C-alpha cells in the first residue's frame, strides 16, 4: 500500500480572494483597525455604517459648536481630507487582513463621506438630519459614478465611493437650503 497523504478538507483562505489579499492574515496593525472601525463603531449592529454616520454627525455638531463660525467650514474640509487620507490605507490593511473587498466593519468611509455632506451646513438639527438621511440614501443607492468608484482597488475604492455619496448629499442639502426648504 502506498502511503499517500490525505487531501486537506479545509478550504484555502485565499479561495475567491483577489491576489492582493491572498495569504493575508487577520493580523492587521492596531492603528489601522482602530481607524478603519472608527474606534469600535464598526462592530455595532445592525448597520455599522449607519452607526458611524450618526456618530460623525454628533461629533461634528459638538466640535462645530465650539469653533468660531469662520473656522467651521475650513475645519470640516480639513477633517474630511485628513480622514480620507488616513482612512484609505487603514481600510486597505483591514480589507487585506479580513480577505474581503469591503468588510462591513470598515466604517471610516462613512465617517469621511458624512463629513463631506456636512460641509458649510448650518448648525441646526434639521440641516444635520437632512445631511445624515441624504448621505445614507446616496451611500445605499449609489448613483453614478458612486457605484463605479467601488471598482477602484482596496481602500481607495472603499472610501472614495462614500466621498462621492457625500458630495451628492452636500449638493442636495445646499439646494434645500438655497430654495428655503430647509432652515
């Protein structure tokens, strides 16, 4: 009798995973995990993206109330850029670690997109609520080119589609404000 090894019945981790993430382990740098999951909000259920958006609105409202009005818009823009620039590599590392194109626990994209939706929006609950609802709607529906941006590889694709959804929401909130439908 030949002594041949039995085939391994466990599925290979890299099966169905793009080459960029094949062989990746769940070991991701702590900084990337904390940022990508927005300090644990990515683990909340149901809908971690909605929780991250809601937390962003609340955090921005608190921060904006202590800023001088002349600083609110530049700070919102700077924060959105900073979160995007840090969020893309964090999302990339977590996606590789989880062997998934866009793991649900990665919510830094919602944070960045939601901040974009609140740029130059009055500090009023109606404006914040409209920005929140519109951002979530555009993030879920993904009108062109939002859906196409998801095809960009790794963290850039994870984050940039939400930035685009944030710009859609920003435009609609400002249209509502311009036409007096939102005060």
